[in-house]
C-alpha cells in the first residue's frame, strides 16, 4: 500500500533531525558543525551504497534532510568518475547538485534584498 511510506518518512526524517538537535543541545558544536557533519555522513553512507537503501525504505524522510546533499555529491562523483576517470570526480560532484546550489544563492540574494540582514 502506498500510504505506508508516509509514517516511515516521518519517523526516519524526524530521527535524523532529532539526532542533529540532540547534538546541538548537548555538545558545544555549532550549527555549522552539525550541518557539515550531516553532509559528510550522507556522503559516506552514499559511497558505501547504504543511503540509497535508506531512501528506498524511508522515501522523502531520507531525501529531504541535508544528509541527502552529501549523498548527491558522492553519487555524482562516482557516476562521472566511471565515465571520465579521475577528472570526473571533480566535475561530477556538481552536476547533480548545481541546480540546488544555484537556487540557494539566488533565493538567498533576493531574501537579503527584501529583509535587509544585519552582520
């Protein structure tokens, strides 16, 4: 049944976010440390082939957190390395993620224009 993916997505996505919040609350790590850590964990799991299994199991619960970005970087690097060799590792990382990075920069710019940030 199709509806059964929704509870798993909620539980797995919530568990990832809960773990990150515990790290923020009970350690001296900054949000930048936690963000980078989640990207690295997603990349390592993607490189080992485990993140794709998590996506099959949890659907959007695994694709929405930032750890999915690390997985995307690694998957792009692996697929391009198979086609182009070692130079493909450098170019492949950004093929899958360039749209998201570009959107983040553009939306961040317009948000800064509208809300006049300090600092």
